[in-house]
């Protein structure tokens, strides 16, 4: 500040001649001294920031009052000349007014910048929370393949990597399940073409086979070329299984509709063949034993064919059956009672773990449930080559609105390629003569008609778990 300005001394009671007593001066002008200039210059670096501000404010107050007086004095007929002191204050006012106005504007601009910065910070935190809340794994790389974003989902799981470890490093240092050359080619294609890439991959990183949909999304920071690539990994195993079940249901419905008309036509010639064979057997009293055995074989095979056609008809157009509240445990016990007389089934050990607290809570036809459990147990017997232990378990469903029954074998298991086909009519992995391929198809139709579903978990060489899920019903038969 100029020494001249700093030498103006104003008292609280004499800021302006307007408020000063008549006998006392409104202010005192002290000429600057060299020593004052030196001491002022020396003290400037360490002076308090409030001292010049207070002094300027006091001067500005005096200047405003002086300006008001000048306007009054400027009225017609009253224009006395300014005193030396008034002229000095007018000069100071003209010098300081724009500076103080600029300082006020700067302070307002600073406040706006601070508020805008806070808003940007809030938006940045919100964006980070949204990214971390997504149920998918997400990361972003730049053109140097360095990771700039790594969300929380990428930190979890068997192969999870912490964010601190990932940020700033190249993607090839973090992901090792794919060759670096393959990853580089995928990213380079997105950078070059700007096209979205989507594909599916399977992984056992979590201990079981899971299916993931991987999407690589181009991102631009401006209107120029692609600057970053967003990679999103989503677990679509459940969705894929649902799609497969839906496709299976459509296929079975189509086959059932086609078979319904064909089976009626086949039953007619089968009935004729059976009648002719029986008639020949009765008319040939002294027929050779070989001929009699042949006629009996014809009748037996005709009966087997008719059983197949009847089963397929039941599958394609299930009969209306009476349903009551059934105890699943009782249906299993009844099935085991029937099978205990089976010569091959006697060689197996059966372990049961039945939840006795279930009671009759499933609205179903018990005869059909027995048919389902019998088919699953016979399949388990074939898978275990008539030796080993079969487990039967029942429990409440995870959602408390269903009942779960499981048939567990420790046999050969089912290949993953065969799993989508096992409920198709006539599909079987058994050797010729050991099965028709209709057992699981009929089980599927029965359980579906009861509003339930059949799930299969199988590992080749270790065994299979067939899981039946049926809806619970209350005492009135209404499903909960």
C-alpha cells in the first residue's frame, strides 16, 4: 500500500467532517516520513492480513459519506470548493473503488468455484458408488492397456484382485486365465473399429462350471477416436439354464403333439398282431415248442410296444387326475416298499434322510409321484451297476414355499453334453434293450403338471443328483 494512504489516520468518532464536532478537525493528515516508509516496507511481509483490509474498509466508509456530501453540495446555488482533505479522500476513493469491487468479485468467484468443486466431488462419489453397486464385474482400460477403473465385484470371488493392486497396472499383469495375445487382439479390435463386442465363456474358477457373458464397450472422452474400453462380465448361468429349460419344454410340447396322432394309428395294428398271435397259439394244440415260444414272444413284444405308446400318449396329453394333499415322505416310503421285491434293486443300499416335519403339504396325485420316484430310483440303479448306495433326502425349500426331494447316486454321472437332452423322449444313454428313453420324459411331464420342476446336478465319474421341487399348499389346497 502507498505510504500516503497508510499515513491517513481516522478515529472511530471522526470518520468524516459531517459527524465531527465543530471545534475539532474531522481527521489529521500526517505526512509520511522516510523512517515510516522503511518500517512499513520491512513489516509488510509479516503484517496481519486484516490490518490493510480494515484500513481500506474505513477509508471506503469515509469515501461513501464524502460522496454523499458531494452530491448534496452539488445542488444548484451551493458548490463550495473542496478542501485539501476532501480532495485527497476523493482521489483515494477513485483509486480504491474498482480495486475493492474487483476483490469482491474475486471472492464471489472463489465461492462459486468452491461450490462447483464440491458438486463435482459429490457427482464423482455418486458415480463410483453406482459402479460399485452393479451386480457385474466391471473394469476400464486406456489405450496403454492400463486399468483406470476396477469395481467392487471384480474384487470378490476365487480370482478376485483388490482395486489398489489393479489400478495403474496393465490388464495383462492382472488377468492370466486368457493368453495375453488373445486379450490384446480383442481390445485392439474395439479400439480400431469402435464396435461393441459380446461373447460367452465358461469358467470353473469358482469351483463349479459357470457361464459368463463378456461385453467390451468402446468409450470416447470427446468426439475423437476410442480412448478407453469398458469390460463388463456378467454371470448368466441361471439365465442360460432357464433358456435351456424353456427350449426343452417347447421341444417336448412339439414332439408330444406330433406323437399323439401317430400313437393312435400304431395301436390299431399292434392290437391286430397281438390278437392273431394269441389265436394261433390257441389253435395249435400240438405246435412245436419253438413255435409256441415264438408266438409268446410276439405277444410280449406287442405288449411292450403298446406300453410305450400308452406312455407317450400320457406324456403328450396328461390325463386329468384327482389331487389331494400328499406327504412326499409317504410317497417315497411306498416306492421303496414296491422296489424291495425287485431282484436287482435288492443288491443296493438305500439311505434315507427324510424331514419328518413336512407332513401332507403338497397338492398332488400320489400314484404319479410314486411313478416318478420309481423311475428315478431305477435310473440310479442302472447308473451304479447294481452296487453301492443310493441316498434319498427331503427338506423344505430355500424359500419356505416349496418341498424338495433328492435322489442321489454315486454312479457314472452324466456328461455335460448329454444334460440338455436327458428329458427328450426316446433319448437314452443306456445300452440297447435296457431302456426306452421315455422314463425321464414322463417324469418331467408329471412334475411340470404339478407346478414343479426337476433339476439335475451331475459330475462324470462321481454321480448325479436329481432334485424335485414341488410347491407347498395350505390346508385348503391353495399354494403358498
